[in-house]
């Protein structure tokens, strides 16, 4: 069986309406920033540099990096639980 997808149809507005962004902090001063990298080549270096800039230029208090199991899955529950308990904001990044 072949599934045929038609890219010319209108998007499902139900999905678009359920998307809600988390509130953004007014400032990063004093905030603890979680960095989640996805195991792709140099994603850790990219996020490390972003963390350095967030501290130097935006006053973030600290950064800590977590690593997903692999790039094709969401962060595992252990990471999510730790980040909720120890961080104020989160940045997810990719490499390649």
C-alpha cells in the first residue's frame, strides 16, 4: 500500500490553534539556563558557545548541558524532570 500526501491542501487549523509558547522571561539576568544537545556533530560546541554568550552578554547565572539519547527522539523523561527542578529557561540545539 502507498500513502499519497497532497502538499496543496490547507493545513489543519486545529493543530495550529493548540500550539502555545511558554512565557519568555523579561531578562536572563540571574537565570539558570539548561542546554539540551541532540548528539549531532558539534551540537555540544554550538550550545557551549551559546551558553557562554548568554552568561557574558545577558547575565545568565549558570548554564548546564544535557544530552539526548539521539537526535530523532524527544528528551527522555529523566532530562525533563531534572531541568524542571534545576533550571529557569531551556535552549535546545542541533548540530551538523
